[in-house]
C-alpha cells in the first residue's frame, strides 16, 4: 500500500508543477496590468508604465516570476493583489470556503437523488418508471446551467419571492445554487447508476444472494450497489473536480462570493497574482480529489493496489 501511495503522490506532484507552469504563462496573455491600472489616470508616459511594472514585479523575466510564485506555494505566500495590495492568501481564504460549501451541497443533492432513482430505474427496467426516470434525466442533461440558474431566480426570487436572488446569507441562499448544479449532475449520475446496477445485477453472486432468501433491499444496497461502487466513485470523484472548475458561471449568476467570482474579477483587472493563485488552488483541489479516488480504489479493491 505504501508503494501505491508514493506512486500516486509523485504523479500528483508532477501534475501540479505542470499546471502551475502553464497557468503562470497563460495569465500573462490576458494583457498588461500596468495599462489596466493606469486607465483613467489621464496622460501617462512610457516611463510611468515602466515604474508601475517595476512596482508590480512584472518587469522581471518570466522564469524569475514563475520561480517566485512556485516557491511561494510552499509558504502559502501568493503575493499581493495588484488592486489594493491585499494579500492574495486572504482573498483565497475568504472565497475558498464558499466554493467548497457550494460544491459539497451540489454533490450531496446529486448523490442523494441520483442513487435511489438510478436503482429504481434499474429494478424497473423497461417499465414505465424506468422510461419516466430516463426521460427526466435526459431533460435535465439538456439544461445549460446558466439558463437553469436564471429560471430559478425568476421563479423563486422574483415571482414567488421565496428565496434570496443572490449572495450568501444563511441556508436559504444555498438552495438555488446547489439545486442548479445538482440537477445538472443528477441527470448524468442517474444514467450511470442505472447502467452500473444493470450490469452488476446480472452477476452470479446476485442470483446466489437472492437464492439465500435475502431481502431485495439487502441484495440491492449491500451486494449490488457495493460491488458497482468503483465506477461510481471514479465518476463522482472526477465530477467533483470538474464541478470545482466549472462552478464559475453559477457563482457569477448568483453573485456567490467564491473562487469563481474572484477569478472572473481578476481576469478583467489583469490581476496576475489572484488569477494564478485561484487556478492553482483549484488545480490542487482537483488533483487532491483524484488522489483520494485512487486511494479509495485501493481500499475497496485490493487487486488495484497490488497491480
């Protein structure tokens, strides 16, 4: 097991190094922060721009800037924002909990709905319940998340006035963003659970379990669901990583104070330190989730860690 973990950790470290290098290069293609900061300042000379670049540290060679940024990761020193000089780690610390809470809430909604519906569809294969669940999941998969978010705001905030339209203030403010993301995820997860359960329920050990006189719920949840857990864990883990990276649009619609909103504002302001830090933190979270999925593989199926 130790060799299995070391191999996965080294792979994760390599991915993080590669991502930080690409991010550091890509963010510098967004434009010159000195020009952005000097807008509205009236007449400004090239010498003034050079002094701004020197103060921001963007006049250094790229490799020097990247090395400073990469070494700062180990001490959680991402520098200071170009706008206001606030330490980037403080901005990340304020935004990260909001993003994680929304991501976990969305995954909870999806898993809590998709597993029972997927099992019901598999058990009722070919019947009206199966057809209905598959049609509903297909409809849910067709909704763009920004459109669904806007429709929920129009219905529950403007028309019915039941829920707050934006911001993060109490339990009620979580409902619409979590449901928006949860519905999109559920549409895919239901079909995955159904397919995995159908394959597992055709196995011989399921027939043996039923021949022993075990209850149908025991057969379904203790034997079938447990043995199809690996593909489900794989997809749920990858989905959670993708959720962290794709939550920007939903955060923007609901004015959610998370990493997505922070990154969106940083792009417009050419705020290199903030944008680099946000993407790096999100990448580390995604790599961390994938690493946990790999570890879960080894715990569930000893054959995987042996290989």
